[in-house]
C-alpha cells in the first residue's frame, strides 16, 4: 500500500503527507541493501518480493485508473535514483542490491518497458560502472550484470523498431556503441567479454554490419591506443590495448587502415611476443606478474594472427611498401619478411610450457600457411631445430617438445619424412624399458613423467605421412607390452593415441588383430579401444570381416573361439542397429549347441565355459531385439538345465520383457504355436519343457489375462484366446 499512497499523494499534491511518505519510502530504500544481502536465500527472496509488490502496486494503479503514466514518473524516479546511487557506492552488497532492484523494475508490467527506454543510456553507464568494479574472481556477479545489460538493450532496441527506419542507423544505436566501444580496451577481461557480446547484440538487433556501427568511433579509439608505447604501460593495460586493436582488425569489412601507426604497433607487439619472460618482468618478480605476462603474450600472438590478412594486402601495395621502408617505419625490407618473422615467433612459442600459448601459436602458424604456401628452408630449419636436436637422444625428450612436434606434424606433414617413426619407436622402447626397471607400475600413472612421454610419442604416429602404416606391428606390440607391464585391465592412457593410429589404417589394423586373437594382451588392447569408441573406422572394418570371425567360431582351434566371440559381442553391443548376417547367427547357434562336446574336453576350464555362455546370451539378446527369431528362444531355454555356475536372472528378465510383455499379438501367437510343436518333440527333455512353460508360456498367459476383459477365466481359456 506504500506505493499506492505515494502515488495518490503525488497526484493530489498533498505536500504534508507526501513529505512523511517520502521519508517512509526513503527509509525502506535505505534498508534495501542490508536486507537484500541476507545470507539465507529465503530472506533475500522475501525482500525481493516486497519490492516487487511495491512496483506492481504502482502498475495496478496506472492500469485501473485513467491517470496518465507520466504521473507515476516522480515515484519511479525516487526509487530508481536510489538504485543508481547504490550502484555507485563502494560496497559490493550495495552494488548487488542496486542491480537486483533494476531487475525487478525492468520486469514490472505496464511501465517497466517505458521506464527502461526513458533512461537507457543512464542504465547502461551505471551497469558498466558496476561491471568495472566487480572482482575478476566473481563470475556469478558478472553474469548477472551481463544479463541485465542484454535485457536493457533488447527492450530498447527491438528488431521491429530497427526495420521501421528503412536502412538508416539510429543515432541512439551509435551513441550506445560509443559507450561500449572504449571499454573494449579495459584491463578487466570480464568487462571486455561482456562489452563485446553487447556490441554483437546491437549488431544483431540493428541488422547492420559491425563496421557500420564501429567506424564513426574508430579514430577516437585508435588515437588513445597510439598515444603511448605499450612498454610504458602496466601489463593489464597493455593487454587491453592489444585486445581492442585485435577486435578492430578482425571486423569485416576492415575498419582499420594499414598505416604507419598500426605498423609501429605491430612491430612492438611482435617484440613483446618474442621477448623472454625475464626481460618483460624486469625487477617486479611475482606470480601475478608471471600470469599477466602469459596473458600478454597470448594477446600479442592473437593480434599478429588477426593482422595477417592486412599484411598480405600491404605486400600487394609496392608504393606504400617502399615509402614505409625508406622512412624506417617498417623494420623489415618487405612485408613478407615481417610474416616470416612472425612465423618464427610461432615456432618458438610452440615449445612454451603454457598450453594456452601453444594453442594460439598453432592457430597462428596455420594462418601463416594460408598466406605462405611454402615456407623458406631457413625458417623451417630454425623452427624444427629444437625438436630435431631433442629427438637425437631419448634422455633429452620432454613432454612439451613432443607436444610441439605433434602440432607441427598436423600443419607440416609434407615437410617430414616417414623415417622419423623409426627413431620414435626406438625412444619408445628405451623409455618404456627404463620405466619398467624403475617399477613404474607401483607409482600412480599421473605422477610418472615417463608415461606422459610414452603417450605423447604414441600420439605422433597417426600424424606421420601416409606411409606410416609400416610401423603398425612394431607400434602395437610396443604398446601392448607396455600396457601388460603396467597391469592395465581396461582403457589406458595409450588407448586414445593407438586408437587414432588404427583409425587411420583400419584395414591393416583389423587384419593384424584378427591374426593375433590368440594373444590375450592384444585382445584386451583392441577391446579397450572399441569399448571406449576411440576408433570408429576400425570398428567398421571388423564388421566388414565377420566372415573371418565366423571361421574362427567354427574352427578346430578352441583357443580362438572365446576371443572371437568376445570381439563379436563387443561389435554387436557397440552398434545395436547393426544387422547381423545369418551366417553369424548360425555360427552362434552352432557354438551354443556344441556345449556338451566342449564340456567333455578336459582342457577347457569351467570358467571359460561360463564366460562363453554369458557372451552367447548377450549376442542372442541383441539379435532378438532386432529380429524376432523365435527358434533362438527354444535354444536359449536349455541354459537352465546345464548346471553352470552362473546366475540366469538377467535372461529370465529378458524373456519376461521381450516375450511375455511383447506388444505384438502376432509374435506371442507364433511363440505358442511353435511351443506346441516343440513340446511334442522327444529330443527335448522334460526339464527344458518345464523351464519354457515356467519362464515363457505362463508369464505370457498371465500378461494376456491382465490385458484382456476376462481375467478370472482359466489359463486354458487364455491360451485358446491367444491362438485364435
């Protein structure tokens, strides 16, 4: 009721009552920050609900009376001004309270939209001020401010309003961009990211190109960047300057001209990216400065990469190139030399211990190869020399150098010879042997640098030239031996790199493992890769070679039966949609029916017989889900009579769900008809017939009775009903 009385006092100009009500409203707004910063979520929601009720009361008064909207503006102004002042206070709780108040007023019916449009620029500036004061380690607050800014922009700049302007860019949009644009050089990365998303939102809402909105402000922004050398500024400010230039350079069509100032900045950026950490840090040592240097180097490399198209354009302008070279504004004889110098920095930073720097250097080198189809021999030698020197001795290998070699191979495969694989295999064996001698299986994998080197070495082989299939046998055997020494029973750190290699040569890999099915170590390795879905191509290669698996299932060598069955079970479970050939089904049935013969062999262990039955049941269940092979059901039922040390509960549940509860009446009728014929056969024992009645027929009749209208009738009645 406070809002309603305030509004009525404003309308009636009752100064005395208005004074007292102003005091009451001011008292409530003064208490708002403390109340909204309650630790308990329920208490904060109650305070928000109270403010929402006040704002909604104002909306109801406007809606239910003929009083114009502008009469409520003084009350709204009193509330909103308090929220603005809260956002400019030093306390973080006050800023959060102000933002929450804005969110409630924006969502208010009737006048929420009109009030926001009336004070759009003020709201944007206030929220940007809050964003500048938010600590970098509080992402939740940043996200709330970002959502508020986007809500304000969407309310005030709808797509329909933009389309009504017939192609003209409204001055309000340009003013908003002018407010956001300078913040792109802010030292706080959260501010830069938020402002960038807001500008992109304005571009989307206006339906214009980014260049059209940014071009009126570009001179003012670049002038502030070019005023001082980067080295004279603190690290966060340097990063902000470099980031805003990168953003301007990346806009399409370009809004930055390749002039003397930009060339000087690119030269300085290149020097910063190439400088050693010690020279950048100077006397100010500390972890914070080290982290800022990493961010600065990343920003510089990104700018160099983004400016690559500009330098390529510059190389096509001979007059400009000659003038800049004569005035010593460009430190290289040709822009191509500048590109080569940048490429050398990319090569150098590929060996950085920081993953982020290596990532941006990799992207930059990829851009260089787009503009320079063939790199100079001297540059390649200089870039590859650190790696080649390390490859000469296994003791000099490091994780960073091996990762750098892998990144270079992704880009420069044609520059490497496949013979490098022999050296890598020698190093793999040497490190693996040393690791085993040190008892590597006793230490956690994550703490072993030798294992990390082995994984990086294995990960290089799928990046070698196409003739690298010659290393298949040696590489697989080396990895299998290492996994066995480390006592892996499932996926290992080597599974992914070996899977990548096998996925490149699926035919050769599938044939090799089929030839080594009798080796438990090889079988465990390939099954781990398949189960982890790391090599889809070799999975398809195995599916195309089911005839080879069938021949091993039907063969005389009993040592190959269980491995072939395990591999076939994995293939069926990996792709439930795979339609198994009839030859495979017949081979599985042959294996199932040959149980007695296999059991009589003394050399076969009971555990192997149980495992074979478990795998066969899994295969049959997968086949029955795809194809209603009723004959398989009558073979499966014999597992209850074989006296194996296994729990058939899962099979029982499958029979209930797949047969008894099957929705197809036609399928269930065929099961009954087949059962009547099968029941008369003297070849089946009474135990098998009893188990089939217990686990299939009886549950099916019960389900049929429950679904029918005559549940009290006898089972014989339901059997007859099912048959008819």
